[in-house]
C-alpha cells in the first residue's frame, strides 16, 4: 500500500472520527467555522444546497463560483446566487460570486436546452433583487485567489461539471495542496447512469454516466488525476434521496422561515414531475457532516476518450468554441461511455466514495439549517 493510499485511509478514519465531533461542534460552538468554496451549476438542487450551506453557522462559505456548462446560464445564475446570499444570510454581497467557464474543456456535450430553459430562475418565486454584482475576477480566478488566501486548507463543494476546478488547477497547480478536499456530486459507481432518456430519441445512448461527469468528462478526469483528495457522492448515494412528497415533507413541514417556504415552493414542480433527487443538498450534507455517510475507498478512472464523430444535442454544436482548452480543434468524445467511472487498480485514482448515506441524518441537518433565521 502506497503512502497515498495510507493517507487516504487516514482521511477516511478522520472523516468518520470527525463525525462524532460534529454534534459537539454544533451544540457547543467549538472552533472556527469550516471554510468552503462552492462551485455550482445553479440548478434547483444547487439553490437548495446553497441555502443549506449558508444557513449553517459552522460553515464559512468564502466564494461561490458558477460553472455555466451545466444547468444554469451564467448571467441568470449569477443573479440568482447573488440573491440567495442575502436571502439566507441577511447580508447583501457577503460572499463573492462569479461565473467561470460556460463550455466544457473539450467535446460537444450539453444539457437539453429545454431543460435549461425550464430551470431558469424567472420560472420560480422571485427573490428580492440584490444590489451586489458579480466579482470581476471571474469564477476560475475567484477559486484560485480564494484558495491562496485561505490560511488553512479549504474545502471545495463541487455540485456541477468540474470545468472551473480543472481550469483553476491547470492555471495554478500550487493551489492543490491548500485544498482540503473536493467533494463532488457526480458519477455512478455500481448504479446506472442518468444521461440516457429512453423517451427522447435525441439523447445519446450512454447508460454509465451521471450528468455532471458526462457534460465535461475531460475536466472530471483532470480533477481526479490532480492528486487532490476527492470525496465522491455518486448516484448510488443520491438515488436514496428522491425529491418526492414524502421526503420533502420530512424536510420542510413545520418550518416557517422564509428560506424553507421558498425552497419548498421551488421544488413543487420537481415533486410533481418525479425523476429529481436531492443530488446537491445531500452532497453538501456529506461534505459538512462525516456522519451522513459510510465511505468506501475505490480506484476510479473517468472515461474521457475522444472519437472521430460523436453526439451533440441537436442544434447546439455551433454554441461551442471552435477550440478546446489546449487550443486544438475541439474533439468529439466517445459519447457511449464518456463520463463513466471505471474501477481500475492500475490507472485509477483513489477516491473516497459515499455509497450508502444516512438519509435520516441528511434530513435532520437540512431541517436544522433551514430552521435558522437569516
Ligand atoms: Ca448541480
């Protein structure tokens, strides 16, 4: 067993040991709040995760970087994040917000435009208009400078495609050692992927990938290979937390704070349609409370191969820059397995994986955060 594996095992032990200390930290208010950056693609579940993080007095969100190649489009997503900060904290402009990348490092993968349109903040109960504006540094430099400014290693909660984080690590490799862990919502380990939509014949056949990984597999591969400690919350875990009436009721019933009422109203469409999960708030919960999950150490490699031809959502190919992140003509990706995770002892990277979350603990933590008055 190499040093790296031993170190990760020690990390797993610390995560588990730290879980019993978490309750004490909440009740006794011992120690400084934990510093985090949240990198998000600003879908509905991302908004929930932000409210969850911002509502916790033991979590210090230092920056919100937005990745614009997932659900949200940069301008609307920035405004939404800027509005959520005062809504949850009472302080307009308390946390810098900036969008970074709006296309993947390589390939032509994108979400169906209709899904992105449906997730536009204008379709939901509006929040008060913020006076703060986006940070002029942009999302990638915001990550780099926030990590460099942290006096102790800082965590990154990554709840969208990993494009911004890959770009930050590529531009400033020195920051990796000051990142405590990147906690990633993404991938499917034993579970099936969620990209294939049998009823939509414009979708590719890919049964192995989860959307965040599928949208930018090259970025995911780069972050997995960077040497940073990764804690992964894959579909195996999030499948246990569906956005349905029963679980939403357990989270929101009886809480009358403005964030709880707004969050519950935002989720009504998802509850009615089905097929949504608490992907991002569950990942936040796993990030902040080690007790929410039992972790497994696995050697994982992200499939990110190129192909002569490949899929892009019909009508979107012209939306991509002509060149990839290396300045080469943009490649097609091997769509059928792009973003899939392979367990590979030889070439995999050791990742701390949450397979089996404690949904009751997630519910309790989410409720506690939403119950706090801004
Ligand atoms: Ca997300």
